[in-house]
């Protein structure tokens, strides 16, 4: 698999594969976000997911992929503080605001910053038509967030702080996307980065979750927590792994834009699973998001 990935980098086949991987990551990331925002405490769910990631990824890292050497360890370790702060921001935002308000803002802040980061780090540029697509996508994302802010009645007293946290966390999305793209390109075997990333960058939240668990008076069913953990870990492997492989195969900025169609999937999940309301205005805004992503891809 590693040889095939490296053999199609920068080719038309690589471009097509990157597009498919980015869209797959978008869907899985929306599922992952809804899982963390589901019916149990977001700190506990994230801790359970990260614990399952360590348990599942460690044998792969130890026995199935080449070990990092030299500076490669530093590249992987460098991702830890970025992702830790990002996960803190997500948990804080989810604990204060509705999923369909928080999630679009987080994802909407990321694309433009990522495009600029890709320009600075990788020398990537967007055409004027692609920038038009970015604006269309962002208008849909932020329009969806504003509409949700106006109409959702749940936890309205904490929505404004939740939006502030979501905006800051969106900036961290751009930071980790650019950094991780640099790291996975710098390490010869992409699966070495992915396997060790899931081990090293998943040791933080279980500690916080365990401390929170000790203070809880009403704890969720442990079996349910374990099921969420391993389900989330599998989804995270697919979501993060797919978008990181996409950034290695093709342009980082385009992969980041396509991934933000996750907002569309998130709105559908919020409606079907979390029972949050969806109407014609939201459908229109979701169409704008999808249209913007299509413009970016076709004009590339």
C-alpha cells in the first residue's frame, strides 16, 4: 500500500485518489463529531476514543510499519501539542453549544487559513475561480452557523462563548492540517506517521477523562463508553488517515476545502441522529457548501 501511495503522488491518479479520500474524510469526520457530541459527556467520549486509538494503533506501530528514525520522531511529537489544544477547544465548545452551531464554525474557519498555510509552506496557489469557490463554500458554512444560532433554543446562554471557542478551534484546524501535511510528506512511509501519530497524540485526553470520571456523580454506562471509544477510534483512523493521505497525494489546500463538506454531512447527522431541526434554508446553505467545494475542485 505504501509503495502504491508513493507511486501516484503528483499524478492524475493521485489527484483523483486525493479527491475521493478527502470526501471520505469529510463524511467520517462529521460522524466522529456527532459521536463526541452525542448523549454522553464530550470529555468522556473523547477520552474513550483516544484510549481505543492507543490500544488499536500500538500493535500496528510496533510490528507492521517501519519505525521513525532521527528527526522523524520530532515531527510526530510536534503534532502532540497542536492536537491537544485542538481537542480541548472542541470539548469545551461542544459542552457549551449545539452540534449544528459549533461544528460549522470550527470547520468554516479552517479552509482559508489552510490555503494560506499551504501557500507559505508548500508554494500552492489557487486560481481566481477557486477563490470564488472558497467564498461560496464559506458563505454556506457561516450562513448555516448563523441560522442555527438564531433558531436553536437549546443552551442559548452559552452559545456565544461556544462560538468564540469554535472560531479559535477552527484556527487550530488550519494549523494542524498544514503541520501534519508537512510531516507526512517528510516521512518516507506515510503509514509510519499515521500509526505513531495515533499512539503518541492520543495519550492526553484519556488522562483528563479519567480525572473527570472520578469527579462525576452520575456516570454513563461503562459498556456504552467502551463501545463509543472503539467505534470512534475506527472512524478516526478512516477520517484522519484519509485526509492526511490526500494531502500527501495532491494539494493540501484542495484537500482541506473538500474536507469541509463535512459540514453538510454534520447537518444531516444533526437532523437524523441528534434530532436537531433542519428546514429549507439549511438545505439551501448546505447546497452552497457543496457547490463551493465543486467549484474549487473543477477549477483546480
